C-alpha cells in the first residue's frame, strides 16, 4: 500500500504497528468498566432509580469482558504465546499486569453475576424440566437456599463485590490509559492525565451503551422504558461527559499554551491528520452536540414527552459512543501518525477491510458481546415487566 | 560535497589511525575465525563462544559523524549479516542539510542503504553531514522495561537483545523506543532490532557495520578492556548521546553531533 509521507520519518516509523485492534481494545474495556460502574451506582450507592438497569449493566459488563481480550489476541504476532504474560511476567512492564487484573476482574464480575441472579437461577431450576433443569442446576452450583436470610447474605456479598469492583474497574481501565500515558517516547501519549481521561471516557461509553441497550431491549421485549432510569442515566452521562470532555480539552490547551517542543508536532497533527476525527468527530459531533442534547434532557426533561426524552437521550448516547471510539482512535492511531524524529508525518491511515487486523475483524469482535448478551438475556432475563414491583 | 570535506577534516588523522587499528583487529579476528573454522569441526568452532565470559566485557559504541561519508556500506552489511527484512532497518544513515536560515532538511532514502544522491555544493546549504543511527543499547532502556514477558533483555555485557522464541509480538517495545530502533519483523512476527552483532562479538569478531565502514566512522569497544582505544576517546574527547533528556543513558556515543540531530 502506498503511504503518503511528509518530512523526515525514522525509517522504521513508516509502519503503524498498533492497528485498529489496539483502538478496539481500550474501547471495549472501557465499556466493561463503564457498565460495571452503573451497576455499582445501584448496588453500592443505592441509586434505586437505576434498579431497572442494574442487572442489565452487570450482564453487559460480563458479556463485553471476553471481547475485550480478543483484539489483543488478534493483534499479537504470536497469540499462542499469550500466556507468557502470566507465566513469565516482567513486572517492570505495565502490560504484564494485564493478565492478573483481567482474570481477577473476570472472577469478580462472574461472582457478582452469580449472586445477583442466584434466586432466578434457583427458581428456573426448580420450575423447568429435562435438559433445561440440568443446565440451571449446574448454574446453581448446588445451592438452592433462597430463604430471606440467605438472600440477605447474598445482598451483603453483592454489596461488597460491587464496592470492590469499583476500584477494580477503575484499575482495569485506568491501567489501559497508563499503558499509553507512561511512554515517555511519545509526546502525544505521555501525560499523567491519560489514565484519568481514559477512565472518564470509559464511564461515558458505559452509560451511553446502557441507555442504548436498555431502550433497544425494552422495545424488543415490549416493556415500557422507565422514565426515572432514563432521566437518571442521562444526568450521570451528562456529568461524566462534561468531565471527560473538559479533561480532553484541558490537555490540548495546556500543550498549546506551553508551546513546548511537542506542540509543533501535536498542533500539526490535530489540524491536519486528525482534523476530522479529532475536531469534527471527537469535539463537535460527538462532544458539543450530545452535550446540548443531554442538557435539554437534564434541564427540561420533566416537561418533555417520554418519547422525545428517550429519543434525545438515545441520540446523545449513540453520538457519545462514537465520540469515545474516535477518542481511542485519535490516541492510538494519532500517536503513530508522526515519527519520533519529530520531523515527519504519515498523511493517512486506512485499515484494510479484510486484513487480519482490519475493519471486518473489528466488527466481528464488536458483535460478539451483543450475541453473548442476547444469549444471556434468554438464559437469565435482565429486563422484566414486573421489575418495578419487586422489592 | 564541499561541506563534507570541511567537516571531515577535524577527525581525519585519528579516524585513519583508529581505522587501521581496527582493520588489523578485524583481519586478525576474521583470519583466526577462518583458521579455527578450517581446523576444528563445526561444533567445536562454537567453543569460542562458550569460553566467552559476559561479566568481563561491557560494550559501547562510538560514531564519528564527521567521518561518515554516507556510502551505506554499513546498512548493506547489516542487512546481509542479520537477514534484515526489506523496508526495515537495524541501522540507517541520515543526511542533514542546514540552510542559511538554520533550518534542517533531513532525509534517509531507503535508510541510506544505497548511498545518497549528490547535491550541488554551495547554494542554500550552509552545512551538511551524515549521521549513522542504530539501537543505542541504553543502560536505562525503556524498551526492555515495557516488555510484558521479559523477552527483551539486557545482557551482562550491556547489549539489549530480543529472545524471538519468547517474544509475543505485542509491539509495546516498538512504541517505547524513542529512537525508532525497533520494528516488528514480519517474517518472525516478533520484535527485531540491532544486536551489535552479538553472535560475532562473543566470538571475538567486530560487528558487521563496523567491519564494513570504509572510513572508521563507527567503532565498538569494550569498557572493561583498558587497552581498548575507545576508552581513551571517551575519556579525553567530547562526546554526546541522542536525546539525553530522556535519561535512557544510551551506550552509543557520538562525536561531532549537531544539535539538530535527535
């Protein structure tokens, strides 16, 4: 493929070694962390208005988890050696923590899911027959006690797990930001703000994804969308998007105001190579527009017809999902559009449609969590009509 | 290029002497290697390597930018010796042309592998010079720091290497190197970089690039060997390293380095 280059690049810098897969990895991990934090808002901070989405949030976090690992595996030159990260970890590497953090978080989410859905599992195991019964009995792990005392103990466990999960989710995703932020070789990545920016944008993408999934799920199942849940999620989304966007803008402003050496490169990058993906998509289409839409929902939501409010929050969420994706793109790909010679740029990077780490692979990986979620919903329904009436 | 003559002048005497000295060492090494190879069966020829004690050496590299003529012999020798895939470079040569405004124009067509096209003397160009680049084998290297599996490591004698049988090919080290010295080898799907021809060093030979340089612009030496001329040069002459502000402590030194080079 012909690559257009300007200025002088170190000859090895002509190649983009972190591809679209490395864009997808933090994107999906962010969704995992963000969705989990919503479920914790309900379980730990008693935001009862979020009860209708509490279970969906947890299921979403679980279903996106396996997909978070796939882009990395697909990217590795030797995926068959992936376990070396756990077998021979080099602890001076930020990346070595991945295996441990990821596994620990996976176990924690699995445990919490089991406790949250235990009473349903027991009910379904006792109500069903045949293979179905065996399947649910297997999920019940031999525990059939659903007395009030047992459920009270469950709730305590859930609370502890959800509380533990918050710092874990923050670590899991803050760590992804750290992978980039702690590389002194790259001035576009190297900032202590990076993990924080990654964290806030993760929460934004998680809440946005839940608004979309919740509305889609309700429509699909013929359930009425809960007004309080949508209003509350929109408020949280607005808050987190403001913080996330402010941090993103502050980082650029500081660099530009300091007029440090790196600004020569980064300023050029933002106004040329990344002008569409950064200024148009990340800042305007994915930033300013959802900011206004959510502001309308938050400030005038009470006066709105349900349908309008739902549509506005849904549109804002879809745009914010795009915003976070473009932010990941701008960080990962943007950081490789200039050479470490600080004298040259790549003009474009377009991933191939069918190449190993191309667009199709990314789409397929991104579809997986939705398939898992549909399956999960079939096995253990998260959205129920009677949800509000339950204790 | 009249600038080249001028800039070469300063270090020429020394360069020639060092070159001849090294030529002798290299020829002796090559000759002894050949003799050993002829007399001993193949397995035993490797015995030289077994006797190599990595605690008794510490390798450093020195480039005299005033001496380099940009012929590209080193790049070609490196590619041949190390089977470096096309489009990637374990070493390359940069050409700097600084105009009357003080602006630098840098290029490195195909890594300087086939030399550089001549440019006309005079005109806008105020000074011009070549800068050979390679892995700096940093003492505080950011690349081995980030390797998640420990496939990238520093030997006791100060050489930064990659174990290609252990590397998972994540590319983190490629991102972490501020000098652009690493790349993903598309044949092995692992990280690749200059090894200072460790397979030769440990057999008492010099690196392919040093051996190929016709003007002695590149030398490799042993800090643990007091008789090695590199110690005299590092002790008495003004040398510099690339991007010292990053505190990576490069073990590849430059003499006659211009501030435009990073």
